[in-house]
C-alpha cells in the first residue's frame, strides 16, 4: 500500500472463505494480463549529497508539490502530501524519502518504458530547479541510519518502532534500500501456483543479475547485493522463500493461512494508523484484537495486512516479483522484461519450471542465502553456478517475449529490453562487480563517485 485508503466502507469479514476469495478475484483471462512496474530511487542534494528532509526548502514535500504541475493529484495524511495519483499510476515515499513510481497496469513493455521515461523526465526537470539528483542503486552507498530523514507517514512510524524488536536490519531495509519490482497477473489458482513457484525458484537469479548494493557507509560491504542480505534478518515472520509454495496442494487457501500467521502492523481507521504491531489477524477475525476490542476486520483491513508480508514473491490480487536491487534507467525496463518473458507465455513458463522443478527446498534456500555475496557464482542444485543457467533463462524469457509479439511503432518486439541482462551474462560481471572495480581503480576508493556514475 503506497497511500492511505478511504475510511473503511467494506462489510466485516464473516468467514475465512472471504479471505481466500480475495485472491480469486485477481484471476484474469490472458488477454487482460497487465504489467505493473515499480521502481524506487534515492533523492540527494547535488551540493553535498545529503538526503533531503520532508520539510526543508527544495526537499521532499516541495518535490511532490512540484509534480502536481504535471497533472498529479495529491494524497494527504495528517495535513501532509505523502503521495500522488495520476494516469501513470502513483508516486509515493519510502520511509527515508526514497521516491517510488508504482506504474499503471499496462499491456506491454514498450508502454512501461515510456511511462518510466515520462516520470524520470518530470523528476529530473524538478530536480534541476531544486538542486536535487536521483540515484539508481540498491542501497545508500555512504549514509548511516542517523543521517537519513523520516517521512511523515503513520504506518512507517509503527514499523520503525517495531523493526528492532524482530531483527537487526529492518531499519536498514526501510531507510537505506531501493528496489525494482514488477506485478503480474494470473489466470487461475493453478496458474498462480506455477508462476509463484517459478518466481520463487528463480528470484535468486534476478537478485544476482540486478545486484547493485556493494557499499555501506562509504566502503565495500563484502556483498554484491547487500539489500538482499538485509532481508535475511529483517523479520523472519514475514520474509523469505516460503517453502510451502512448493508443496502439493499449494493455492489460495495455503497462502491465506500463511498471511494469517504474519503478525500485524496496524489498522487504519478514520485517517489514522492504530498500532497493532505483533498482534494476530486471527484474533481480529474473532473480535479479539486488543486495540479494537469487539470489532471485526473488513476486506480493506485484509488488503492492508497482505501488504505487510515481505516474502521474495508476494501474492495479493496479482504476484509481485521482489528480488531485484534498484538501478539506473536501462535496468528498470529489464526487470519486468525478464519476468514477463518467463511467466506470460505458456511454453516459456513450462521451460522455466522444468529447469528448477527438481531442486529441493534446502537447495533453493542455500541458493538464496549465497546470492547476496556470490552473485552469479552462487552454486546451484546438481553442480555448477547460477552463471551456468543465466543465459538459458534469458533465452527462455526471450522466447516468451517473442511469442507475445507486442510491437512498438517501429515494428520491434519486447525482446530488446533484455539487452542489459544479456550484457551482464556476456561480461560475466553483475553491476556491483563493475562498481567495485571502479572503486578500487579509477575512483581511488572514493565512493562518492557513484553519484556521478548512477545519477538518473
């Protein structure tokens, strides 16, 4: 959820069947499948690279207000504009002011890239006016937690208080990371399950291909995707690879059971977030939530709750692919291209599943654990490394995109959006490895050079 919802108007949940049915409502025929791309970027002052606060002149609030001049409509919370809605989706703020575009659901990747281009043109124009730049990286390269501002969003206040109770790096996840994600549709429960399984099994490959967070507080951190490493100790109750997804019978009901076991963060009532951190949605279903005694949840509350689980792939009324670091403009379009090619063509989906279906739960987890440090050198089941299958996976994605045959005005299909990933495989170097070479070489150990390297 990127912004407050209106006052709750949906009726109370009366049975568990309604929870399960909420996922079934996402089913769409193939011709209605869409692509929703999200990307986050760091905002910094060109003068000294500090992260602007919400209130300072030329800061985050002024940036949001200036975007209203491009037709965006403000979303308010507590008298503050904290998001924007428009034809290109929504613009929202992450906890330390990371700037996110959650794109509209679009038919093809040409539209996705055009949407991204419009957004970046707008923020760059405003940035020039205010002396602000935007950085495409998976983690702040040089900022401590204490150097970063906090955005005036009620849910973030609750999360910031709760995170240190359940893990050592949750605050880093909230304050110091950026990602690229894509949201994709499914036709049926069986289609959802197969896409979920392929997405989870190959999420470590996406993490490797997009690994772009090798610096912490001005120095190499020993990882290629420190952002991915952060998720390993953020909150075990709401993160991870979800082994049950690969069990026989997995479907909507099993995911609902998982979500019910995820501790709550909040309940949204009358424009305010009520702190329910650590409480049980199961108790809420019985009218036993201590902060709202006697009250039953609505489907809006369930939707809000689903947004507080953070596994590598997440189910709402669509599937979210969540494994990639943030990056520069060219890679924003490559992430949805990878997953659309793999998941939106039946033959490609079958081929991708054949590649990973025999991996055990332990092998999948070991791969996920190794990727943040090793990238494409992470070992896979049966011997070899991710590098050995990366080209084959891209070939499968290429075939899926070619089969979709979504053409732009010049007659080109969507396969060209995979080119940045092809270059990673060709060179054998993930983005973080290239940055580390520059840090140890031409940059002479000066990590601030990354602001010039990856500025949008």
